[in-house]
């Protein structure tokens, strides 16, 4: 089916106490893995590309890949810009057919973040595209974030209320203890902070940096209004692990498809696991969308016709 926007999907998640998985993709195999898992799990899904992914794949190419994969899927798919720190990149993505944007002004002073977010919201609203914003800041593990820095960067509930009122953003990325790009899941979310945020603001919340968060903490956070959970590092780990194992199994092979099939399968299984954990498995049927189908892709390799 054609791409859908994230707005109704995230409100359905908020009301239904589940979260939609927002999975980052950089290449064709990752796009296919994510969509295939969502189709087989009958789950709505958000496929997101970062500015780095756009630099890697090219904007039009990345958008075209996701649109093509979504067209063949019987589940609703959103194409979302992840961490659009560049105002102009948000506009370019709007033109390229993205159905959900993120303006990330979390490194900017509050007033600049408000003004830039508001500006993007006004533009995107003209064509009915929702905008995610970030307040507080989800730090990067690669920057060596300390406990004190993580605490200081958390989202303030009163400021969040003012921010949402002034910007009109559709969803809000909240900093509640996660850190981007952690390689093991050891962080616990600040659920008390999340409860206060939920009491102050009534729009869907987004969890960033989920690869480093304990799964029981993710599940608890969903009960307090986390409706979109971003997953990136964990997928890259699976992709690379699948590739390395495949190369080790057959180092004489020269057909990259035989290796990349393993990468794709490894990513798909992580996506499937997360979809189930987030409670979005089976939600497509419940939402009245058409019946899903099973995807069998890349099973047969070899022979002249391929
Ligand atoms: O925006 C992307 C996410 O926040 C992903 O975080 O790489 O820690 O899974 P992660
Ligand atoms: Zn993020």
C-alpha cells in the first residue's frame, strides 16, 4: 500500500498502549528486512532514514527504495526522517515524499529549537505531514556521556508543555535516560520522569537510543506513553554479525548475495523480536487494514537465471 503518515499510527499506539517500531535503514537489505518482518507480524511500521543514511544512499534513492518496498506490503509503512538537524534537509525530504519528519533542535538553545520546530511544523502542516521534535537531549555513547551529563540532559516536564504548545509538534522525543549507540542493553529509563512528562503533555512520546535500554524498561515505558521506539545500532550489529558469520562459513564465495541474505535474515529476526516486544504485532488486522501475507524473498540463489 502507499506510504502513510505517522500521526494516526502513533495516536493509535498511545490509545492502545503499544509502541510502533521505528527502524533505521541504510541499504536495500535493511529496508527489505524491516518491511518483511512487519508484514509477517501484521504490524504497522516506521522505516526511518537519518541524514547519514541519506548521505550514504542518496535522498531520492533512499525514498524510492522505501516507497517500492511499502507498495508491495499489506501493512502501513511510514517513511520518516530521523534526526533532521538541518532545516533545509527537512524541506528536501518533504519534497521527496517523506510522510513524517523530525526536526532535531536538541543541541540548540530553547528559543531557537522552538522557532525552528515551529517553522517546520507550519510548512509540513500545509501538506499534512507530522513533525517529531526533540527537547532535552539524548546523548551519544561515542561522546562518552557521564551519568551527570545524562541526568542534566533529561527533558523538563514544564518546559516540554510550553514547547509543545508553542511549536504544535505532533510527537516529542524525550530524554529519559537512554543514550544513542550503546552496544549492550544496560540502561534503565527514568520512569518517574516519564510519568511527569505524561502528566504535562498529551501527545505521543518517542524513545531514542533504544539499543542500550533494558527490554523490561522499554516495556514499562510503553505503559506511560512511549509510542514510537527508535532502533538503529542493534540492527547494524545484527547485519554485521550475519555478514561476518556468512563470510567465515564460505570464505571462497564471490557472490555477495549469498552473504547479504544472512545479513538480511539477521536484521529481520531482530525487527521481529522488537515488534513483538513493543506489542505492535497483529495490530494491522485490529486496525482494519487488509490481511497480511508472508514474504519469501531470496530463498533460491544460484543458476543462470539469477
Ligand atoms: O534515532 C535513532 C535511534 O535513536 C536509535 O538509537 O542506535 O541506540 O538504537 P540506537
Ligand atoms: Zn535517535
